[in-house]
C-alpha cells in the first residue's frame, strides 16, 4: 500500500522518555544488532539497500528535539550514509542539540552492523529493520536469485509503524506492585567514557533448549537463572544480605497486538535472596515462578499503566522539560539501585529457509553502565553478548563453567571490532580544563597581590567577577556549540544578566539598560538571521529561536516605559526592529510558526 509521505512530528513514546536525560558518555543507550554473512559486504550495494529500507521505514529518518515540556521526534532530510566500522561498538549517537540521525549502518568484512539509540526504537523494531536491510542487500548482491519476503507480504501503513501502543493499551487500572528493594551492586574498577568490555559466546540453540525443557522452563528463564547464579558465585558470603536482581526487558507485542516500530516494551525485576548454599536448581525454580504467564502479564501490565499514568498526569505534563529531565535522571539512577545486572533476550530470529545459504548468524549486544547480557539465535547458533563497564571477567567465566556442567558446549568468539581499543579523543576536554585552571590561577594570584600590595581596596573582586563572566561565556559556548541559535540565546541571557549585575554592584549608572541590552539584542537577532540563511536551515530549526530573540528585543522598550532607561534611542530602535521582525514572521511564516508552537508547547 503506497502512502503519501508526510513530514510529521511525533511525540516520544513512554518507554523512551528517560533515555535522552539518562544518556551520556558512560552509557550511550545504544545497542547493536549485526548480521554475519558468508560473503564480504560491498559498500555500494549496502548503501542502496539502506536507501530502499528507509523507503519502507521513513520514521527512522528522524531527529530528537526538545520542546518546552517533552521531547519529540521530527523528520529530517539528512542522508543516511553507510561507512566502514571504525568507532568502538555502541559509541554515542544521540548528542543534545546536534541534529543527526539516531542510527548508524556500518560494515566490516562479512558483518553488517546496525546501531541505534534506544529512544528511537526497541530491539524488535531494530531487528525488523536489520532483516529488511539484509533482504534488500541480498537482492542486490544476487540478482536473478529468489530472495523471498520476510513478513509474508503483509501490508502495513506508516500509522501502523508509528503507533503509540502504550496509549493504545493503557487502561488506567491501578494495582499494587511489590516495592523494589536495593540489590547487590557489582564492585570493581570501571572503564571510562565509552569504553566497555565485550565478550561473545556461541552456543548450540538446540542444546540450550533441550536443557531448559528438562527443567521445565523457557530458554530465557534458564539463561537468566544461569546468569544470576554466575553473579551469585562471585559474591563474598559477607555481602549476601542484599538480593541479586536481574532486570529483564519484555516485548509487549507478545501480550498486546502491535506492529509499531517504536518502543513498546516493559521489564520485570527478578530479585532473589540466595543463602550460602544456594544451587542452580533453586534459582531456576524461582525463575519459573517469575516467568509464569499470569504473574508475568500482571507485572508488566501494572508497570505499563503506572508509567503511562505518570505521563498523562496534568500537573507533571505542565512541568518544564529541563526540570523533568532532572527527575527522570534521578529516577533512573535510583531505579538502578534495585538492579544488579540486565539480561535481554531477543529470542529466535526467523528468516525463510532460503536465507540459510547467505547468512551465517546474527548477534546482539548493548551499551551499559554496569553488566549486561544480550542473546539471540538464528538456526542452531545462539549468540550471547556480554558487555561490562567493570574490569572483571570472572562472571563470564562462571557462566561458561555453569553451562559446561549442564552439558552445554560453548565457544568464546575472538573480539574483532575495529576501533574497539581506540581511545576517545579528549583534546577539547583537556583544553577546557587548562582554560578553567588558568582562570582559577588568575583569580588566586590577583587576590594574593591585592592582599599584599593594597589591602582594604579589594579590587580583586572585580577581577574575579570579570574572569567568572568570561569563563561562563566560554563554557556555555562550548557546551551549546552544536546548536548556534540556542547558543546565541544563552549568550544573550548571560551578557544581559552579567551587565545588569555589574551595573548594580558598581553603583548603578544605567549603562546596562541604556546600551548593553538593546545592542546585544540587535546583534543576536541579526546574527541569527544571517546564520539561519547561511546554513540553509529549515523553518523548524530557526523559527522558535528567532521568535525568542525578537521577543527579547522588546524588553528595552518595557524598561523605557518603566523609567529605567535614560537614553531612549537604542531602546526605541531595538524595540521597533524587533516588533517589525515579529510581525513579519507572523505574516510570512504564520503556519510554520503555529506548527512550531504546537510542537514546543505540547502539554
């Protein structure tokens, strides 16, 4: 079914709300799916395959933007380019204020990599994208051969792919859920920035399924129990006072019909108090209870309703986004106290039998700020991906040992990731630290000289204020460098506040209101117009900032009416130009402006 493409924004789904606030260099919130072919990947064909895949899934051509109350996704005409793998796996993709796509497609030898920021989609959506990408690539690489469709030719619309399934299945029901308890936390030396340990283990899916069936549990429950027991074996007996807990994501599509390609998942926490003589069988028995169908459905439905209820709360909706982010970050941090590690199982990846002669296996792993195990299977190959920020391989060793005792052979794959050991560049960060130290040294030296040479005058206070203003302008300019228009507004606010405070503390001569505020407003407005034209920005990128700058330019006239301004010319000129500019925006860009207001002020 062909649908007319529309450039429409969409709100961020419920499960993704916390990702933008919680992402950073220590945990990028990026995960990778890859497909290992039986032939070398050709870049040109992979690029063409990607373009064809994006025609089916255009919602991936979106950037994450900030509103005043919520984040939202907005389509962008940014080319998605395939390139050889060069960065460390799961490197940062989402950078605040940087308008870039939230996924990357790379290749290395026989491997096609698809990395995605979790705010864009979940594991199911990412795997569907990768499967379609692989299919399109194989059609191009093997013309004339029969490459069957993957989804059976099912016709779905873009509305199906973009459906907010959380709102669709929200019932509003309130049920009591057991409170999470602080869990055992892994200790040890941690890697910095985007560095993390990656270990891949290959198993026979058939052997694992057979052993899980003997215990009467699912493969997910069996591997989760083995993972939890591997952690338990590494805990000193003196620290068994807290439970060992796994966070296990659950695909809500298994419980509620949905074809959405956005996030539609929840999670369960399996916290178990294990005594000194606990055995694997004990943990498996506990996991069996946790994964009981009714218990699982009740847990995830209750959690989903609780989270959607928070999102729909009218008081919380009206809280500005920057304040929300603080609470989201705090909630994520505090919530992590009840989790020891994470286990995510995407399950069996189903492809038509004809693909077996082209595909060797699939793999899956994710960034983490602690310890995470990911798994997926294709054919008889079950691939486990351990990722860890802790420099300790004992848990992975314990896990392999447990599988061996259960009669399951395993093979540890040699890491073959270009850029795996590449150290991230910290040149800019080093420069900022040198600058900060230089400013601090200048202030300290001035106070020393002030005290020794002219005590009682305290001129060093003015030097301190001047150095601080300079330091603040430079630091904010660096932090907001990805978005020059937002940077301009920040600089305008800092200059205005700094000049007013300086004027007040030096006896108020009025120069800040007479000259600095109107001139700074005009310069900012003019520079924004030039930047938006020179960079050929779309209306959605510059309109809201131009309106802010224009509205700010009316402040000098308000000060004039209040009797604060004594030299009227700069204020009148600034206010007149700003008013004409705002009227012009309404006349020539009225519809675009109304649309921007709708996006930014969505409450």
